[in-house]
C-alpha cells in the first residue's frame, strides 16, 4: 500500500472474523488494495471477499505452531523495504504478538504493550486491581478459585440474584466447551449458580471466575469506547459508542449488534488519564455499564485490540486503520491533538450487526432508539459486513444466510437471555 506522499507499507492481519474484515475494509477505504491475513480457520465474515487475502494455517492460533509460522513469515517479509505492520484481531493473536514481540520486531511493527503488562490487563481479576490503583469504578466483585469451586463446600456469594459470572481468563475460555456454555452468564438462582460453576471446572477451565453484582438495566445502559494510543504513550483518538442491543445467542452474549455514537467528556478524560498513566500503546477497547444506583459508568474489561463491533469507529469518520499508519508510517501523530469523537451530532451514523428488522423488533423503546430510527430513515447507518465495493453473488448469499441466522437466534434466545 502507498500513502498520498508516496510512502509504502504493508499491513498483515491475524484472524478471519468480523474484526479482521472491519480492519481490512478500513484499509481498503483508504488505499483500495486487499490486505493479507493469516488464520487457523476460515470464518464467514472473510469468505468470498476481495478485500482480504486469507491464508489458512492449521494450529496457527496457538504456540508452537504460531511462532514457528511467524519465523517463516519473517523470512517472507524480511526483504520488504517498507514497514510491515502486524495487527492481531483477537485476544489470542494480540497476546501471541506481545509474547514474542522481541523476536518479531526486527521485521514487523508490533503496536502492542509488553507481555507482562498485557497479561495483567487481559486478566479481568488483575485488571480490577489496576482499576483500584487509578480510581476507576467497576462492579462489586468476588473471585472464585478452582480450589474453592471443587472443594465440595458451598460457595458463599454476597450478592442477590441475578448475578453475573464470567471467566477471568478470556483466552483460556476459548478452549472450554460444554452444553450451556456462554460468553458470560446471568444467573438467576443458587441452584443454577452451583450447576454452572461445577460444569465450568468439570470441562477443563483452570483459572479463576469473576462473580459480580448484576448492574440493573438492559443493553442500552452499556457503553463501549475505542482508543488509539501512539508509540509515545499519548492517546490520539477516542470514540465512544452507546450500544442499544446485544447478541442473545449463548456463545455470543456480550457482543454488540447495534451501536449509536455518543460524546462524553468525563469518560474520555478518565480513560485517557488511565491509558497514559500505564504507558499503554496501540488499540484499546473498553466495555462499561451505567449504574443508576450511583450514577457512574462501571468498567467490565479492557480488550487490548479493536473489537468485532469496532467498525462503528470507521463508520463515524475515525478510520480505525489510519491511526496505526499515521503513527508508524507517516509519523504525523506525535504533534497531533487528541481526537475526541462524536462531538458533531450531524455526522453520527448508526452501526448495526443485525438486520434493521431485528433492531426494530428487539431494541427497547427509548429516546436513543428513536434517534437511531431517525438515522436509519435518513440512510445514516451501516454494517461491518455489507460493503458495496465488495459484493458478489456468493457473498450476497452468505450475508443473507448470516442475517437469517440472526433473525432465528433472536426469536429463539432473546426472551431467555435478554428478556
């Protein structure tokens, strides 16, 4: 790829999901060239596309296959005179890049924090300890260890039902499977709590569990913030989104499917102060929820990458791919002011991950939904996966199949998991 001033560079993406397609589409919007990607398996978002050249490598999502493959890719890219930017589009890939950064960065630009810091922030339990250090609010939390859960003694939990339960180690959780598995659990009774905890450890999970006071309110109380922090640890872009609807399928709970842009100076100020204090670098993605009981936004987690719904940032005019290029290729970020997104409401666009009819049927009636419906009526909305410049018969059919599945899943699971 080549910038307007003639500087060439090569982006390399890891993964094959919505996150990868969103980043590849962001690059394509700017440079009109496909992006090379590598992944262990093929996922639907990157099928039948001209914006991603995907190479599949079985076992590529874990060491030793990952680092052995990356050593071969180093040889492939070693003769490139231009910068080669390595972007992991998933928790596992981001962690692997950080873990092996010292070995990779003689060939690849790796815009990630050091491994020890990544491990501290990636683990929810440790992240909350960091929040305590910097005065960032998070839900009341109790840690459950494997030793405690498998001791045979009843687990004392201090919260009333419902409660939230999720794995502290999100990367390890990817390899744990059982009937009823969810990305996160909203548990309604002590019997359900006891049953779920037992199943989690019986099926191979080793790390701690996070038990939390359930913050009241529906999906429209959530917020998501994306940021880019340059190589000098200065926040250069922040874009806040207001999710109005989440996926209700068990394996996808917590994934946003409708986001409207929002501006909030307090959130921007607090997160910027935090990221710069810990000397962060690269992309960051925060999930939080408004707690009406004390009028605060409580953090759930930080993702050390852009998220599957983060194309809403590009959709609203802050192209996700452009920041890392400005930072490491154009070298124009050092003296640039921080961009605080979404101040101009006339430029807002609604991001959807589901068909419009699903959004209209299942999103709770409130003023934010009314605003979103006006954006839809004005044509100011979009999705990650539907890209007019990347449409062919096979991709069109795939999109219709994906949208059909969303419609079926909402009909099947919404009342149980989100009602």
